[in-house]
C-alpha cells in the first residue's frame, strides 16, 4: 500500500461519465487502485452521460439533478451497477464491497463544483482528479477542448490542486465508439502508475503549478518501474482543415457532419522532432506537464493603448 505523507481527501470527476463498456471503460480500474492501494478518502461525482469535447462549460440557468449508483470495487472489468437512485441508498452505502458514485446531468466543471462543495466539505478537500480520459489529452488541440481538462480547471478556480489524467491508445484507427477492448492487465498497470504518480506529485507540488496533466500510453510494454515517465511541454498544434464536412441536404436544411481529420493531426505529431507531450506519448512515454489555470499571455509592457 502507498504510504502517503497524509491521508488525502480526493474528489474524482471525468467527462466520460459513469462506468460503461463503450464510453467510460477505464474509470473503475482507477477507482479500484485508489480504494485498494491507498488511504485516500474518495468522493466520486461524474456526468450522468458522456460530456466529452465540452471544455470548461456550464449549462447556465439549467438546474442540475443528481442520482446515485453503486458498483463493485474489486471488479473493474464489470461496469454494471445498482441504481440509479434519486437519493443515497443506505443499504448499498453500508456495503464495503461497493463504491458510491454521484451522477449529475451537467458538465465536468459542474460535477467538480458539486463534488467539491456539496458532496464534500470544501475546506477538507486536498485534490481533484479528472479522468482517466478515454484517449489522450496531449497537445493544445485536445487539451483546450477537453471536458476532462475542464473538470480540473474548475477545481483550480476553487483554489484546489488538480490532476488531469488521460489514457492514450490508437484513437485514430480504433472503433472505440462501437467496441473497446484493452487487456485488463494493462489497465490495472496504468491505474497503478497513475496513483503512484499522483501521490508523488501531491507530496512534491510545485507552488508555481495549478494543475498537472498526465498522459499514460496503453501499450503492451507498459510497466511500473520500466516505462519511462518524463516531464514534457504541451505541443502547440493546429487543425489542418475544418472539423465538419457538408452533408447531404435534408429537406430545406444543410447539415454539417462532425468529421475531424485525426489522421492528419496524428501525422503532424509523429513527424515532429520536438520532445513535447504529443510526441513523447506517441513514442510510448508517460508524460506529465505542469500548468497554470489560465490562457497563456504574451509579453507586454504596462502602458496606455492608443489609436
């Protein structure tokens, strides 16, 4: 068992939602690793359905509704659960083999807020973890659009330390939204590495850092103590074309189909020679990037702006 410097109070959120074989197949492996190998006090608040690519958005003026599910801790490959229930269920709450999850029909940022301020005592929360994301969040293109990043950024804006955790696989050729299958031993190894890295980062937190972004490649060779973990700057990249293509006319409407050119983005990363998060994850390294919770500012002198 990991022996931390203190018993952490941790809130876990994500953008992929509750355990699901297609949209959220990784999260229970992380929960198992936390529950069985640490003394962390874990509260879980996630979207009731997938909310990827939504950044740090809120549904302004929309009232949110919470529900509760209970899923086996020691069976991370089994994404079934009891519920949902409109209120916490005392019977399942008292079962030590089950973990309670609060599902909220909002965004990752909203779930972070509710997990921090309503499901926990905000003064006691030490850390927010957002993830593990179904896919990499390396490079600016993915990070700036990521709901997983949005959940972590929300934590920072409540004066909490945060970690973005993402698991990289071959998203660009995988039929992930039809079927996803990864060797459970790889997912357990990824979770083990993630927990140890998060504890190390927390115990040695750089005061200049608001949040850390970790990307773990789900490769056959992934092994704690063997796979190298490296600090990496975030790659600044661009879309090479529109994210949409014009679809067939539907009555009097013109439709635009979501169709990002992931292959071109992947090619630009592979051809890069600069050791950024995108390139290093592609090469099989676990990467960690320290960040501030604001957009980067250019250098300027404090002076009057004149026309």
